C-alpha cells in the first residue's frame, strides 16, 4: 500500500521422475518399480534489500539462480535417497550460494544490494530448509503455528548471546539489521523438519509478519484452500497498513505430496 515497486520474488517448483504404464500384456510389471522417483516440491521466497531497484534485482537474481541450478541438477534431485541426505542438502545449498556469488560479481563494492532467502524442499514427509535473513517459515499442525526458521538479525544474535535485552535491541534498531543475507555476509542455516499429514506450510516475507500476529496467521491458514489462505494473509497485511511488500506461499501437506 506504500511502495511502488515489489522487491520480493518467489518460486514454486515440482520435480518428478516417473514412468506411467498405459497398456501392456506383460505378466510382470515389477521392472517399473525402480523407475519412479519421489515427487520433490520446492518453495522459495526472497525479500530484496538495498533500495527499490537494487533490492528487486537482488531477490530476482537469487530466486532465478536457485531455479536454474536445480534445473541443471535435476538428475541429482530426482535420484534422492534418504541415505544421501547430506549430499542432497549440499546441492540445495549450492543453489543458494550460486545466487550469492552472482550478486557479488554484479555489485563488487561492499554494501551492494542483497536479499533474504528462505527455501523449503519437501520430499514427503521430510522438509529440508535453507534460510538466510528474516523472511520466515512456519507450519501449522492441529491449530498450533510453529516457526521453523530463526530470524537472522543483529538483534536476535545479540539477544541470544545475552549481550543486550530485547528492549535494548529494539530501541537501537538492531532487529532491522540482517546478520546473514544473500549478496552480503551469507551464513545460511540448514536444517530439516518432518511434516505430518494435514500440516500446512507457510513461507513469507516480513511484509506479512510486521503486520499480522501469529495467532491471526494461524486462523487464516486454517481456513479454505491453500490458495485462498495465501490471499487472506496478503489481504490482512494490506488492511493493517501494507508498509512493505508481502509474499506468502502456502502448501497443504498430504501423503500424496
């Protein structure tokens, strides 16, 4: 409601390796059992920093780099195996680092545009997370909203180290200063969570969380389809002032996911 340019970018991807047998007179079709792979869903949001033009470029480069790299590494993703989780996480991390390196080359001067980035890769029932900055990831389970990312800001870092109190950090504006960002000082957090059938996944930029409290987010996530819930969240942020760009990606988790 305030900014003329959207500095957020997002992407939703699905990668699947499968063979569909349409007709045959073979008696034994078990040869196809090993020819299908798990369906991989990838969700990513990025919030650009560094001014209207620079922030938009930074978030766009980061998301585009993730999409391009995973398209190139599609065979590695399709061949996912639970015993090779670390390799899989390394592939996802490399996708984020590619965007970081591109931005560094585009803007070699210190203090150039940068971006947050939160990416969740779902291979049922496990979700793999790569996260930098203060965009957020949540999941809703049986009415309870849980944040599975940690805001990477100077305020959070200092409070965690007991260097300052929350009130002191807020008064000094440290919660508005990122301690990790793609294109800046990148120290991404990498992790995983296990989802359950019926969970709802949310990735969002801080244009939502600045305006809409967690209890309201939980109520809106619980209602209707994933698409209508996403729209309701955006509407709520705009109704509360809409001082920042707002992006919300919502997905319902089922065994078929």
